[in-house]
């Protein structure tokens, strides 16, 4: 808008505003001039800046992409609900649940992989790889994650399917929404919401099974013997699933999720996105059987692409924030094009570069390999390689050494100097191991509190940590040759296979 247009528009607004104000404060002419007019306040009208949500009732569509979404939903829900019940034999002393977040013992079990709390960087690596793969997939084919595999999409699809069972397809649901309250409407809506709550309950119940042995926790829940925190979290997960998947639906993707606002940075002219081929569809308009197709486009303005969209948008208006790239509009449009005898793919996965070329009668090559996809794939491979290298070098036992701080040292009656250390031995094997300690100081004696003898063997249970108090003493003659702070190495050797690990620390003594 130019400057003059802007000034003119503001003048019009000011004129209307002043007219409204003068009308509201000017008293109306009285039919009886002799009587004193009573002051009557004009009716006030409140204008809301918020538009209430229009409920979206997507129509069921059949086609290739709808079948893919059904498959994704079945597979993802099957994995989520059944994975806690899958068993994995780790030995008699370890849990046999394939995937378990064992907070009590500070470790994560992923089938044959066991991650301790101090190895949580592996989980960080998995999250980084997941993010990079998401960037790569988005650069290649847009928001396919949002359209097919996102939990919000999967559970919303499930909730809509349940709603369709109770209330019928789109037209029946629209009619029911507008109908006055009756017994039929009440029981259909009640059945819908109860089913949503049951799905939420199953979702919350399945989630807590990842944090404890699933069969044991299930029986405790049924018998009301489970910890109170389990019931609390099931209630929270049930409520959030019901609200997000059943009530909020597309609003979560549009207003709550940050990804629609971020993913635009991953797109380029060669990204495959769901697009309307306007050069072929316009000018649009209704079409009757027998009418010519000359001088018009293939789009018959049937709005089927709109009524099947779970976000309620019109893909013909171009790229939009609300679009989750679920491709249901492609199925709907292809079905209509087949019925009217026109070529399919009026709405299709395509690149902006190709759309521009096709508008001029040309065809642009789809470029999957380009700088940004190479970058994302390379970073994914790099992080994955580093993780595999770390796993291949993963130690089977670890040792931590913490020297005493108070006192730093003790001088015994025979003149020898003694230091104390807190040592933690971590045995990651699935059988009991025996370790022997050694110190790099000459003629040093090692004593373990609670175990008789000098340099005694130390046993550690399978997949466990043992903390011991160790005293290292150096005779007076050797202590005289040491400085106030002498570097020292404490080593632990597995007496069965000779595997050894060590830690650098210091030995304290009096000032020289």
C-alpha cells in the first residue's frame, strides 16, 4: 500500500470513529419536546480479538498415502504398547526386560546394550543422530515426520478413527454437531470421549511400564499395590493424551509445536513438498459431464482436498504453516481426477524448481544429493561413527579414586606416612570378578578397611559397584624422599583375565 492510500485509509477510519462517537453521545430527538428527555446509555458491543476454533471433521479418504498412514500408525502403536513386554535374557541377576529405564540402579537397558549413568553421553549421541536424521528427511521430503510418524499425528489419527466409529463420517459428524441435545447425541458423544479416555489410560499405563518390570508393575497396578507415583503419572499421561490427541488435535501442531517454524530453514527449491500444480489446475470451476475442458484448468473446485485435511487448510493456497504434509489431499484429488477422466497428480509431491519449470513446459531434475543433504548425512555418519567407536572401546570395569581431604595425611607412630582414599570399583560384567590393587609408590602398603591382610583380593558382584576405604602407607625412610605432593598411580587388575585400569592421584606428606 502506498503512502497516499495509507493516509486515505486512516482518514476513513477516523471519520467512522468520530461518527460513532458523536452518535453515541448525541441525545436522540424526543417525540415530546415539552418533556425532559431521560438520558439513556447506548447499548455497548464488545468486539473480541479472538476467533473461536472451528471444529474440523476430516472426511475418510482411501488411497496409497492413507494406507501408508494406517501402516505407520499400526506399527508405531504396536511398538509402543508391546515393547515393554519383550524379554531379553541378561543372566540371573539382571532384569530381563528388553527396554528398561532403571532409575533405581541408574542405568538404561536397550536390548544387549547397557548404559550406566556416567555413560549418558551415548543417549545424547542418539538424540543428536535423531535430530540430524530429522533435518535430512525434512530437507529431502518436507514434514513427512509430522505427517506420518509424529506421536501427535499418530494419536490424533487414532482418536479421529474412534470418533468416526461412534459418530460416522464427516457429514454425519457435522450433522450431529449442529443437532440439538438428545439421547442419541448424548450417548454417541459420551462413547467417543470414554473411548478417548481409555486410549489415554492405555497410553499412560504403557509408558510407566518402561520404568519398571512390566508384568510385575501390571499386577501391582491391578491389585492397587503399586507406588502412588505410578498412579499419579498414569493420570497425567492419560489426561495429556486425551487433551492433545482428542480435543486439541491440529492446534498442537499449529500453536504449541515449534517444529513448523523451524523446518522452513531445512527447505530449499529442491525439497519434495506437497504442492498444488496451479499451472495445470487454473482457472478452476465446476464441471459437468460432457462439458469441454478447453480454456479452463483441471481443478473442478470440489473442495475434497479441504474436507479430508486434518488441519482444515486449502492446499491450493500454497505452502502453509498448518500443513503437516500427510498427503491425504493427494489421495482425495487423485480419486476425483480419475472420476472426471483427467490425469492424476494435480496435487502431488513436487519441488518448487520443478513447478516453475513445468509451468513453462519443461521438466527439472529432482536433486536428492545436494550440499545440505550431504552435510546432514555426513554429520549423521560422523556422530554414528564416534558412537560405534566409543561402544567398541567401552571398558568392562571402571575405577574412581577420591583422596581424603580431612586429614590430608596421617603420620603414624613409627614415622610412616598414611593417606586415605575412597575407591569405587564398577564391574560391568555379568559375573562376579576379583580385583587386586597396586600403588606406584616404592614399598607402599595397601590396606582395605573391612578386609584382613595386606593387598587383599576384592570381589565385586556382577553388574554392580563396590565402594571401599583404602589406606596407603609409606615407610619413614621412603617418605623422607617424597615431596609434599607426590603423583601416584593406583591400579586395579582383574585376577581372572588380567584386565587392568588405573587412575592418577596424589600422595600427601609434610612440607620439606
